[in-house]
C-alpha cells in the first residue's frame, strides 16, 4: 500500500456523520462476478451513507450496440472451446509490457468516450468500478478530461492482472494482501490496498444443519456443492461423476447457473436417489454455501470469494485457463484453497477435507490487515492522483457542456448569470439563531461529499469551451459572508447587494450570505450559484444536500430525490420508435423557432442596463392556488404563469403592450437528468396576454399557449440548438449565445421549479420559506421564479436595480390577481369528473405538490422547471 502522504492514500478514511453521496457503479454483465462485487459495494454504500443514490452502468452496453453480446460470445468461446488462445492472450499481457499498455490504451479510449456522457448525466461524487474495461475508460477520463471525483477499482478475482490495475485511479483494491505484490507488478506505481472479500453481508458463517434443511438437503450427509459460475465452465461433469462415486455418505449439489445444456446433461446422469441434486440459477446462494461442507469450483471468482467469506472450504478442480489458473494458484499459496487436476486427486482432496484433516485457514488472519468496509471510506477520502504529464501540457479538465457554456458566455458586466434561493429560518432547537460558525461547520462536513460545490472553471484555450476541475478542498470561509443588521432593518438591502455582486470566476462558483440580527431569533440565508453550474432543478438539488430532514432521519437520508430508495439501474438509450418520435417533434420545433419573430416592444426592455439588482418576495397560499388550478382545469405552473401575465399587465408602465414574450424552462425527462449539477432543461417562449381580460379567460389562454408550445417541439428544438452550438469554436459560440439571449427575443423570464420543497433544517435551524431567484438576460430586466414550499408557493421577482417601484407594484399585483381569479371561480362548482378526465388525457408526468402526476396534452417526459 502507498505511504500515507502519497496521492491515492486515504486522506480521511472516517467521517463525523454519514453524508449521502451520489455513487456510480461501473460493472458489466459478463459472468456473474462483476455484478456480484457491485452489489456488495452498493449494500455497503447504503450502510455507510444512508440515502445515497446509486447508479449502475453496464460498460459493454455503453460501448455500443451489440458489444456486450459480442464480448460475452468471445469470452464463452475462448474459455470453453479455445482455452489455448485465451491463455496466449493472458500470458502476453504479462510478458509484453507494450502489449498490455496498448490493450489498455485502446479499450480506455473506446470505453472512456462512451462513458463520458453517462458520468456527466449522473453527476457522481464517487465512482466504483468492478470491470477492467470500465476501469480503463475511467483512467482515460481521468487522464484526458480531469475526472476529479474519487475513483476506486475493485478486483473481482483473487489474482489481479495488468488489465485490472491503473495508476490513474485513486485506489485499486484486491481481496487479500497476498495479491498486492502481483498487482504491483501488473501496474507499477498504482495506488493499492487490500480489503475484505467484496460479497454481500449475507455471506457469513452459520448453522450448517439448519441451512441444509432450508435448502432441501440431507442434514445427515456430507454436502459438497459444485458451482462453476454463471456459465458453468470447466470439467463439471467429470468432477460430478467422481464425487457421486464416493458413495451415499456424500450428497452432491450441482449449481449450473445459466448453462441449461449442462443442467440437462447432469440431470440424465445415473445416480442413486438423493445423491445428486441439480440446480440451475440459485437465488439463495449464502444459505447453500452455509449448508455445504465443501465447495468445488473452477476458478477464484465470485463464488470462491463468497465461499471464503462463508467459511466453506474450497477445492479448485482443473481451473479454467488464464485467470482461473492464476486465481487457483494464488488462493492455494495464501492457504485458502486446494487444487486438484485429476478425478482421483479430487476424490482424495474431498475425503481429506471432509475428514477434517486440513482445516481451512482462519478468515481475516491478524497478520493480514485490510481496509474496513470494503475500502469505501478510503476511496472516498483519497487525494486525486497526480498527472505525470501535466508539466508538458495544459492540465486536463472536463469540458463544459454547450448548454452550460452558454450561460458563461452570456454573462456581462451588467448581467451576472447567477441563480439560487433565499431562505427564511427560525431559531435552532436551543433557541439561539443560526450563526456563521454553524454554517461553516456544516459546510466543512458536507463539502467533501458534494462535487458540485468543488467545481472550478478553467480555460482550455481560446478556441475551446472552458472546462471544470474539481478542487480537493474548498475553504467554507472563502464562500460565506455574515452580517448582523440593526433593529428595524429586515436585511432586504443586504440581500439586494448580494445579488448585485457577480461571483468570482477563479474559484468554485457559489456563495452564501447569512443575515443575522433579525427579531425572534430568525435569520435569512441567501445561496447563489453561477448559471453555468446549475439550472433551477440542479440548484434545488444541490441545496438539498446541505439540508437535514425535519425528523430524526440521518443526515442526507431523505434529500437526494425520489429515486433514493432504489438504484438507478442500467443506462440505455431510447428505442427506435421513441427516437423517431423525438426527431419528428424536434423538426417541427425547429420550423417553429425559425418562423418566430422578434419579441414585442416593451418600455421595460428599453431601460438602461445596471448591475444592481432588487429582489421582491411574494407568498401565495398553496391551497388557494391549487383550488383555482382545479377550477380552471390547469396545472399549477399554468396558473402561476397566467397570474404573472395579469400582474405584469397591472404593474407595467403606460403604454401597456398587449403581450410580453416570456421564456419558460421545461425539462424533457426528469428521470434521466443529473439533479445536482448542470443545465438539462429546454425552453419554450410564450406571448403572454397582458390586456384586460377576465382572469379565468387569461388562465385558459395561457394554458393553451403552453400546451401548444410543448406539443410543437419547441423544447426539443431549443435543446438541439443549444447542443449544436457547441460544435462552433468558442468565440463563435459566445457570439451566438449573446445574440440570441437578449431583449430581441425575450421580454421576461419565468421559471417554475417542479420540485416541492419539504420542511427541512439548515444546520439545525428550521426553514420557513424558500424564495427562488432566477438570472436575467441582456436587456431583460425582470425574472420571476416560483417554488412550492410546504403550504405556500414562494415567488421571487428579481429586477434590474432601476425597477424598484415596478417591483413593488408587481409584487402587490400577484396576490391581487389570485384573489380576482378566486372571486370569479368560487361561484362555479367544480366538475371533478371533467377535471380528472382532462388531467389524464395525455399521460404526461409533471411534478406537482404530490410528486409526479399526469397533466393534459403535454408530450411524455416534459415538465415545467427552472
């Protein structure tokens, strides 16, 4: 293992609290060992860090259509039919360094390029690899794109080989200290460590007789399990025949996995009743191994590790070529298994073992220390491995996606692109108000597990988009301001100054302001992030990771989103029919965008630009908003958008234009997007009616405008344009962004965040309200954000500093518009059957107060967001 002061060594293997992490497991469905190791790591992850979302990636499926099927066929053919070829390849990796390095380079480039979008989409804080090609791809991403999150690679076999171990990764973990010298020769200079066998907790010693009864075996016989992995490789029939001939004192259980032909052949073997039991795939392998007095297998893969953890003696019979032979030899050297190569030797070995003359070596012998908890805390606390080539070239960085770079380019001296939230907090349980020290202590605990807040922008050259690097350590004090206001000052001016100051671009792009000294122990906390770092949903997602549930659940256990309870399983692309539908929708949206004229003229957009900002907050009762929405057969987002249109008409200085064009952000598939980093939303533009019309009529008009825009493919087309712009050189990309994101095409920005904000705690202080803040655009001086927070809808109106009086009128007009609407609809009874039918016609998933629901006439996978 590396010395404590060297990169790759755990910097802090223990944590003061179980902070949830976003964990991505890189595995492959080729045999069962890689997934078995991944399941053990997932289980331990959930124990160490409750509430952690865990995503799975099948490396072979990601590498391209048919790759997984092809690789599995090649593997089965080599092991079963041409073992000499497999052995030749294996031996060449060890004999010829150039061959090993070339193979790792080729697979690394291939897998790395394909893994990049998956890693970016999931936005992990920790990556765990159990498959060599996946590790090669991650090593390439670390080398060429500066993948800055901790990466660990677990060797699923007992004996590592050159394709398993990579110096670029933070820690390569083997299952026994005897394997460390082998791994060191396989990849000189790689950071190494040993951990316990990566198997599920259920694989542990227990009562063998009880386990035998549960498995339907004879407790009075010596029980020998023959299991050779999911493919059933090796001389299984030969071993079974020899073991069956021992006599009735031995009961043989043949586990054939997915090898149906093998199971059929074994079922036809002549054997006395009860002496041979043939099983196919076994779901309860821990109980079967506890029931076994001995395991006979063909290699030191997952089955052997599971038997080792269960305390079941192991005999390797005629190990399969290459890695099987290496595993058997190293396990025998470590005293954990015996090897037999003939039927007579197998029978003698089994009889000797069953007679108890060769007791198994004790598990976790004290002279063989290893990292606890499968090494997960060690990997999470590693320092990034240095790039040995960094002095010869520009340091590697992860390029910004075109959508993220867009918001870096549109920033100007008068328009800072920053979004976030302002929280109103009550006193802590001990009665004292929240302090800067409380926040600093919280950030110090949480920042190591939140990659988003450690991202820093770097230049990748004048013709390329900027890139991200992830800082290992971020000083909370450098991002935290605290002020104490005088009596009678509610902190409004301090919050306005906070939103008027742009973020420094030479450090991670976020900042927090704490306003203390408010009456009754209250405090106000403003959190802002640069728009290139997050959109509205991402900003809420990263904020959730700083919060605790209001009940007694562990920190971070309920703040990772609705999919926390289960794994985010295999990543795969859309089907052909869905892809064709999206292509047609996008083409229609592009035509609509091309025919879209300039935005209507408004006196607000002609005002001189100012870097100063004013924030106005409005609270709308959720019960009244939802009651009005049901009466109008509209979604809450549609209703709020209509209320905004009415309020704009009331507050706009004369002459009032008949319409104003609003940009309204939508997310096309919230289930497959990263919730804590990046801009993953599309947008539609709507010409909101400002004229004096009945409130209910305005809601109906806005509802139809929004649904028509969504059906037209605008959101898909806008997303395509944003992505396509990324192929331009950086200067042209920036010029394009500044050209389109201006008052020429927009009058106002409206954002509805479809993620309900539940009652939670920030450093022990209860959150009472959360006001969202959206960014403005060049010549677009008004931005409206809406967020559901408990029993209220919180509306944040951000304005150019010259529009303070307009902001006051707009803030007063919003609740008045709701009151007018309720006065109109209260006299008309709600037809619930009609409303339900309208809500269910399109089958689209939208996030509302109860989570995901159906809303009418909206394309599948599209929901409003910020």
